[in-house]
C-alpha cells in the first residue's frame, strides 16, 4: 500500500519554493523508506518515513502533496509494523488532510481512503471497512471504470470486508464479477487478476467447495509462476494455499496431491 511516487510540484504560498535539490533529496529518502517496506522491514520503514516526514514539514510544509504522501506512507508502515492504533490514527488524520487540501474525489484522497478501509478490515472494524470501501469503489468505478486497477483493488477490498462480516457468498459473487472484468481487461497473468482469483479460491474453500477451491488456487499459482517465477514468494504462498485446500477435504481415489 505504500506510495513510492513523488509529487515534484512546489506550492509555496508566499514562501520561497524548495529547490530541486531539496525535493530530489526528500524523494530519495522516501524511496529508501519504501524499499524497507517492500523488503519486509517495517520497523526500518517507520523510522525512515518519520525522518523524511519531519524534513518535509520543514521544507515543503504540512499541506504540500509530497508531505501528505509521506504521512500516508508512515501510517501504512506503522500498520505493517504492528503499530495498529498509531497507524489507524495517522491514516485517519492523513485522509482528513487530503480531503481538506486535495478534495474528496482526488485520486490521492481515494488512495488514502482505500488504505484506511483495508486497515479497518484487518483490525476487525468491519462496519467501517464496508462503509469506506463501498464509497471508494463507487467513486473509482464512476471516474475510472470498473476494470481500472485502482477500482479492482477497491472492489476486492469491499468483497473481503463482506467475507469478514460473514457474508462469504456475497463476497464470492463480488469477487467473481471483478475477476471477469480483470481477465477481460488485463488477461489472466496480471497481478490483479491473480489476486482476485486467489481470493475467489479462498471463498470457495471457506464455503467447503474444496474441489473448486483447489482448481482455482492451482490456476492462480500457475499464472503467478508464469508472471513472477516459480520461486517468487507469492507463487510459493499460492502453492501452499493449494495444498492446504486440498488437504482440508478427504482424499479420494480420483484425486492426487497437488504439486
């Protein structure tokens, strides 16, 4: 969820704009902290984003888009590091700031709202997750279309919130529709298509539809192997999910353990 892009637009309102060198240095620090996130080092990411945020506040000001981006990245890193309460508070504050500065419909505001919805779901605040993800999904669908990658992410988050609320059948329906749109627009071997298919498989497994779950997990794993490589962590995780789904049901003579 961490945003690694950087706005180079300077918006000094009556103050001296930062130099290109200053902005470039901040961008590098933001990128370094994001690298820690990608490498699974959330504690180091938190420290890095704290440092660059302090520098952004001093150089760019609190309302600069770059500062807002780094603040959102810090919040996401806190959640990744297990600092749930702090992360949620920072996400909510960052979303409020983006609404005030950028507007409710700005794509950067919707990114922050989607991240907060995901965090709500992960901590079990399902009603908040459903409400927020529903609003983000509707707006992204209206502006970007149903098959835009950002819309697909929101649609998946909304479906997973439904599943978390106990309505797995509804979640499966939503995920299946999103999967069809993703496959038509981007093909089977695309990261969003694979993620949606994997979550479809997870819902099927939850509903006890083991044969379908195994086949769907296997398809997602094969596509991930083709896209990312057989040893990629995502591919390995999907292979493990396939095996777990298979072993959750009694063996029959017609079934074989998945590779």
